[in-house]
């Protein structure tokens, strides 16, 4: 079996699992479903993790055997700002830390609609400030995030830069949701093959997250429109079968136009945030290996 055939076989099994129950209705049901599918494969037995209060926001430390506790991957989970949790992304975060050989800190930021913008941004800054108070040097911190978490990671870099503070070593973004105006062409082109993300669903998420008076093209909401001058190196990973493909490719272009080191990986056949299911997807595991190599190449 070729690598391409193996990828197709594995992604078909994942699609079957995701389609095994009707799409949930209501925030509580959606959150429960994402936690359910995110934990389909458990965390490895050798991972040590513990809850921690990071100032105003809760988080979770994790570390694999042999990892360097002085280096940290600060991770923001996806879920459209309305769902997702430390639990749903624990396997992704802990295996990312294992591959990169460093501790991870996953953040339980507040979710919309109960807590609309800018609550999530405030929580991200609280988590960053917590790490600095712990004596972790910014050059030893990598930011990570998938989907809305990728949006949040970019926004945190921008906020630190505008405050004149030292920036993290790099940012690793998986399937980032960068344009809440929903102007990307892949939203229509990939609508029929993306099992998770659809334009109507994104509109519902954006309406819950963004205050009605705010313009969704504001860079604080849609970091695709940020000024990326001076940003640290960025790795963007996206699947070819996802509706947010254009959010990733346009982001790579915008970052590159600002003369920032940016690397774009488009993974054939992969769906939104596929490394979440790395235990069952070889391409999920390979994506984490690639991310680790990127992080370690820029973190000295």
C-alpha cells in the first residue's frame, strides 16, 4: 500500500467515526461531542499532566519523559471560540510536546457565547504573563493553536508586539481560522468534502463570538489582516480537504509579504485539525514531527 493509499484509508475511517452521530445542536451538545471525538484515542500512559491556575485562567501542564521543562509549548485549542477544551485536545497537545521535547501548557480560555470577544484574548495574555512570572524566557516559548486557537495565537503575538514586549520564539498554526469575514474561496469549493467546517456553521460561531458592533475585518477579530512586520517565524499546516484552506494559504502570503519566515504545509486528503486524531492517522503523527522540527529549528 502506498503512503497516499494509506492516508486515504485512515482518513476514511476517521470520517466514518465523525459521521457516526448526527451533528449536535446547541452549545452544550456541541461541546460534549467535540470532547467525545477528541478523546476517541486516549492520552499515552507515560504522559504526566496536572492542572494549574495561570492567573485569571486555568490551564494544564503536561510533560513526556525526557522533555525539557525549561521550554514550553503554549497551546490554544480550537472549537470556533465556542467549544473545544483541554480535554478534547489533550492527545494532540501532549504528543506535540513529546515530539518537540518540551513541556506544554494548554489553556482553558473562556468560550462564547457566554464570554464573547475579548475574553479569550485576555485569557491568552494571562497565560503568557503566567509563564513569564515562572521565569520562562520568551525565546523558550512556542505558541501553538488550531482553528480558532491559531487565530488566538496570532492575536497574542500582535498584542505583545504592540506593547513592546519580547515575542515568543515562533508560532505553529494548524488549520487556522484567520478570516471571520468568511471571504476565502475554499469555503465554497471544499464545502461538500469538509466533514467538520461549513460556512453556515462558521457564521453561527462568529455571531456568538464577535460583538454585533464590531467589524469582522478588524485585525483583532480576523488576524489575516494584521501587519505581520516583525513577527517571529510561523509554521502553517492545513489539509487539502478543508473549507479553511484559503484562510491558511492567504495567511502564508500575507506573512511572507512582510518578510517573515513562514512555512506552509498543505497535507493531501487531510481534514480540519487532523493532528487531533494523531493516534489513528499516520499523517497526524507526521505533522507533529514536522511541527517539532520547525519549533526546534528556531528555538535556541
